[in-house]
C-alpha cells in the first residue's frame, strides 16, 4: 500500500483569501497545529511578497521538527533567494518554484516563446539546487497546457535537479477522468525518467471538483497532494485536506493508499483556522461542517440508533468529534424521540402515553425549529404530573431559561438571568469581559458545573430575521466535548439557549 504525502498550503494559498490575513503569532499557532495534525510538508508563505511574509516563513521554519518547510518562488533569482533565506534554518527545508506552461500563460502573462520559458524554468532549478538539495517545480496551469510541451518542461527540470514535480489545476478547469489520465501519462514517463522524483498535484475548486480531481490523481499515480484546511484558498479555494484525507481513509482499499495524518486532530485544526482567519465553514461542508454529523430526518435517526453504519460512513470520533448529533425537529421519528426521553430518565412509557407525548412533540416542533430537553421535560410533566417530578428528581436536572437582562458597556458589562429547574426559580447577576461572557458566567454560577467554553459563534439565518447560536463546551470531570445550537430572533437569547442545552446534555449523562 502506497503512502501519499500531504503538503498543506493554508499559510500560503489559504492566506490569499481576501480578509484572511494572519499575524506572525497566528501563523506560528497554525503551523504547530499542522505539525500535530501530521502533514508532511508545510508551505509557510510567499517570502518575496513582503517582509512580513519572509519573517513568518523564517519563524515557522525555526519551530517545526517533522514537516518539510517550504515557501513559494517565481522562477527568478531574487524570489529563490528570499525562499532560501526563509527556510534555510528549517530541519527539512525545500524551495518551491512555479512557472506557467499553458499557451495562455506564455502568451498573455510572459509574452515569451515556449523555449524561452522552458529555459527560465531550467535555470531557476539549477540555481535553487546550489542552495538546497530539495527543489519542487510547479508547472502552473498544467491542466490547460499542451501535453508534449508540458512533458518537455518536466523532463528538462528533472534533469536540472528538481526532486518533486507538481502538476497544478490552477484555475479548477480539470475534470476527474481527464485529470486522472493526465497524471497517469506523466507518472508513466516520469518513473521511467527518474523513479526517485515525486509526482504531486495541486487542485483548485472553481467547478467544485478539487477533491475529486485530487483523488483521481492519487488513483493514477500521484505520490503527493497539496491541500488547505477547510478548502480555503484563491477564488473558490483548494482541495480540502480533510476531504482528501478522509477519502483515502474510508476508501483505502479502492485507492490502495494511505496518509499519515492524525485524523483525530482534523476538527481542532479546522476550528483553529476558521477562528484565526475569520472564515466560517459552511454548515453542510463535508467532514468539518457543523451539520456533517447532525441528523434530523426521522428515517436517518431511526437507522442510526439501530446501527450508525446505516447512515454514517465515518465515525465522528475519528476526526476529533465526540459523537453524532441527533436534532429533534418535526422531521424526527418516534425512535429518536423515545430514545431522548429515556435518556432524560423517563422510562416505562406505555404506547398510549407515548402517542400523547409524540403528538404534543409534533405540535411544538411545528411551532419551533428545534425541540430541546426542557421542552420535553414540560411535556412529560403535563402527562405525568407529580410522578414526572419524582422520576426527574432521581435523574437529570433540566434547566430552562425564563428571562434575562444584559447591560453592555465598556466599563462594566453584566448580565442577570432567571432560570427554572425542577420547579424552582434561580436568579443570578454576574459581570464579564463582554455581554456574552457575563451571560455565560451567570448561567454557570447557577448550574454549578465546572464547564469550559471551547467555541462560541453566532450566524444569521432566515434572511437575517433569526440568529443561530452554537457552542462547544467541555466539563472537567468528563473527557468529552458537548455541542449544541439554538435559534431565536434575539442573538443573545440564542446564545444563552445553546449554552443551556449543553448544560442539560451534561446533566443527563452524569446522572
């Protein structure tokens, strides 16, 4: 079985997204996380673009031990010198040179003949080899290049000393079948020319096929792939590292290949990059989207509760999540509803009783987008009265937000909350670093649980009329992460409800 090398270019191509500029400390944090993730190569920047980028590449090079560190250079001496200055102190340095090979690039970008551009590439590789032994050469816009000229360029730069040939689909023009054939032809010739040279690909997502093209290349002989976290990058982005890696992981027998990525670090890496770059991950994105392992369909929930293999091909724990998430909505089935009620401690429902609960649940679900634990608690209380109180007192505490008040100011932000639990009302006022921090502090003081907030975000839905709050928390006595969402027309209320939903999850599990 063949190992596929992974180059991450989040710090170079990923940072080319408008508004995604990182400072030095942020780049170092991401680089360390990428090393923990287990990438084989890190492209740390484009040193000739600015003094700051050079310093960032230099700083990243000094702190990393395992990955090869490189920077991008055009096929000119000054750029190559800048990359060398940036990576020369790395444990494993490499110079990466890029030069176009398509007629469009040669005519419109360079205004030079094919022979002139080819000679530029050869001379650039020869010069880079005087500085470092490892040199990668990228044939920019390869997917739109004349094949014979593309191969002539590859052959020439390999003879000049290139140790990796990278074949980019620079503008996302390729389709999987066509790109796979291109890589197959190049691979056959390259292995005959020099079987020690690695064949690499770099795919963009303009037509939504970056991951498919990358995996087609692997199937047809590519040794190395270039990706970014969450698929960020120029225009529509790059092949998403997490999608390529999990594609190899799930379909290992088909590709007869593997990577050495620590998949359990995928979600941590995704969330760090999203947070530091200020780029939200689309909720339905494969692998790292908020809804990638969330299930609301009754048919799906029923199947998952019987066997998760029915509707999940990836165990969420394999990418660093705790478990699948069942969302109770009007589409949820009876099995999911009964399972949730029993988790809350209400066992032994007769069929006629469950029918009453189910009907009330559907009535409530038609009015609300999602139904939460405290909603189910009051449905059960209506059904069983004091008996529900008795059962619940032996089981989990279920908290419900009654109302709240926020005072937001630069001097003393504070929040007051009124929360109901088992018939009692609790009121607390707390301050914090901001309104949300004050709100969460007040809630934590009421529930008295050692909860740590890992992630908090809000987003607008339904054309800006409603907000969704999402939180991820952990609790000191359990090695687990709890996630919840909530929606409301009020952003702060959505935030509070999401936090309380997590608290209720914890209470249900610890009883």
